[in-house]
């Protein structure tokens, strides 16, 4: 296992620990809710967003305990969005990360509430003084996360996705949709390191540019996995997009141009990191990883 | 119309205006989402929680524009919870405030997303510098609202409510459930005035005690309305609790003891306001109002 793989695994392990400590135990009268929360957030996932936060925070000499709480809050928002997107009224998915989705394992009402609770708790964690001693830093994180998650971010992106149905979308429409649905949270995960580390405007601009390209590369790679991947390795049903007639980067560009585009974006992302020198090595490796990963 | 009624109406009118300005216009590709957001948050409701925030803030000489933004954020969370609670998988309600509920007017997916967006936007509004110049005040509001809305607040209360089904609950269980489901947000709405106004610990303690009793009185009155109210005046179907065999304060205490209890709690709430003298007049009137209202 190389340095990058070790760093990814170490980050996933630490974030799992912080999530475990932040999520309430599954006892008490409302234990079923807590059980569903823990099921949704623990025990799986590549933890790409937390890795981005930890790797970017490390460039600005941030205390790791602070970065980990922020990373966990961002991951809670990611997990909430998966729970709600999987619901019967939305994408109606039964399998996620190789396990039954929350509404299958529990029921629909519990899944809706577990998602609501995860989203809410993310903001509670960010607002807590344990996350950073400076209230201005905490409130900036809240604002950035809320913006990325809201009507012009993840929620709006999911709405666009549902409205598109099996309609053909122009490449520009697909790009906007994916930027909202997945790109903005990836960008916040990366910029969060700069916010906690009180990085200069210039440095934050570069992080944003990196994350923008990375997010698109990540999504194109996701679309490619749905076409080329094997369900067991990917951890969810593959071939779904084509079956649903869903417009994706692959349906718009074809497999080989989509792959070229992802690789180009990955190189472009890396180009924004020059100012950070050696400190940005993990972020560079991540940009390589997202386009070659098998799940 | 007396002073209190005028103040209630004026507050509702102002909050409507602020919500209108904060919610995105319903154009653009994701217009359907924005339309649902606006449908859920505008054009109705007594705006009791915003009134609490405005009336408590006024005791501490807070700038009204700040109090109004906080009131609007708290009302967004209230509206989100109604949208999600009305969903088919939850309470399955078709009418609210005399109109079709969001999932009936739009569809289920749009209702889930509109709720998610309202919840998220509440935090975005609180985090915005326009809400208060002091970041410490803003982040304290975020933390308090998230706590009241989360797994040990509204979401947990709704889970308990669903888990109870038609089972008989002890009075202590009903009290805990309602404290979580509706009481904590009412308490935050009231305490928010103290937070924005940087009130002393002592004053905030009294606001909390007032809001605690008020919240219970409010819920008992709600249960009474479901038994005694007329659907047209109440704005939603009545007699639902009994039909569902739901445990309420009225099923546990009977109508006349429930009414006595609500009135006692209302008087007790008023008792906590002595330290504020004449400044607390609107809050006193509100405590009278919640137990005599017809909707």
C-alpha cells in the first residue's frame, strides 16, 4: 500500500471514529432513529470529502481535531443526501455501499427523519465551540455548508435531476446539474481546510479552482463506473443510468471522450495546486485517484 | 382589534415580507422547487414563533431587522417540519392551513426536497452577516436552532410520535414527546430574542422557563382544538387524533382537566415574566391567547 492509500485509509478510519462519537447511541425511546442515523453514516464509504478537508487543512497547519469535526459534519450532509436521494419517491434505490438502503433496512418515515437529523446535526457540530475556538470561523463554515447543501446546491441539483427524467440534456445542463448536485459539496469540503486554516484569499481561490475541476472529474468517473463497473466492486447496482435513459456525461460524450475529459480535468485540477508546492501532494494524488478508482 | 391583535398581525405581515425576500423567485430550471418552497413558507400561519422572537427581542432593544431575519429562519424550520410531517410515509395529511399540503399540490419528491431546502436555508440565513454583526451571536443561534430541530428535538419527537402509533402513552411520555416535537422550537424562538439582545443569564433563564410552560400550554390547546374545533376555522381536518387512536393530552387527561392544565400552565408562564415588568406585556398577552385561540 503506498503513502496515498495509507493516508486515505487512515482518514476514513479517523472520520469513522469521530462520527461514531458524535452520533447518539441507539438506546432510549427514540433508539430506532439513532440506529438509522448510525446505519446511514457509519461503516462504509470512501470518505472522499473528509479526505479533502483533512488534506487541505493539513496545508495550513490546522489542528487535526478541528479538521476532523468539520470533515465529519460535511460527511453527515453527504450521507443525509444519499438517504433522501435513495427514497422511493426519488431514485428508489434498494442497495448502497453493498447494503440495503435506509428505507429498506428500516422504513420510509425513519429514513426521511434520519436524513433530516443528519443534516441538522452537521450544523450543530459546526456551531459547537469544540470545532474551532473562533466563532467567525465556525459561522463561516455554517454559511458555506448551507449554501452548498441548499436550493442552489445539492437540493436544487437533485430537483433538476428528477425534472430531467429521461430527457436528453445538453452538456452545459448536465454540467450545471452535477456542479450543484455533487460539485458544490466537494468544493466546500476542500475550501473548509482553507477556512479553518485562515488561508489567504489567493490560496482559497486556488483551492476552489482545484475542487471545481476535481468535482467534475469525480462525477464523470462515477458515470463511467455505472457503465463499465461491476456491481459487486462498485457496491451499488450498475447500468442504472442507461436503463433509466438518464442523461449523463457518458451519454452526452460517449465512453472514450468522457474518459479523456475526466483525465483532462484531473490534470487541470492538479495545475491549480502549484502555489502550494510539496504540501499539496495528497491533493494531487487524490486527483489521480478519482479518475482511476474502481468504486 | 386590540393592541395585542394588532401586534400579532403586524408581526405576521412583516415576517411574510422577510420570508418573501429571502426565498428565491420561482423561475429558472429548478423553478418547481422554488415554487414549492414559497408555497410551504408563505401565505399563512399564525406566525406564533416569529411573534415570540420579535416580542422577546423587543425587550432587549434589538434592531428589528435582525430579529426579523432570525424569526424568519425559525419559521422556515417550522414550515419544513410541517411539510415532512405531512408526507404519506408520516402523518399522511392532505390539508394544512386550509390548503392542499405540499406533496398533494406538487408531488412527494418535491415536498421532501422543499423541506430539505427550507431547513438548510434557515441555517444559511442565520450564518449571514446581515442577521447580526457579531459572529458569536450568529453561531450561538445556529447551535440553539440545530439542537431544537435535531434528533433530540423536533426530529426525535416526530419519531416518538410515529413509534407510539395507537399505543397508550403515560402523561410523562406525552409530555416528553411534545416537548421535543414542538416545545423546543418554541423555546428557541423565545430565547432567540435574549441571544440577539445579549441578555443576562438570569433573563435568559426566565425566558426559557416562560417558553417551556407556554409550549406545553400551546400543545394542550392544540389537542383540545382537534377535539372541539371546527375544521373550517382550524384550517385542517379535526378529530384526527381520536380517529387514529393517538395518545394526546386530551386522551390522557380528558377535556376538562386538559383545559384546566393549559390554563394553569399559561398562568405559570406569565409568572416567569415578572422580572421584565411592563416590557413583557406582549408575551403575557400571548400566553393568554394560546389557550383561547380558535385556530
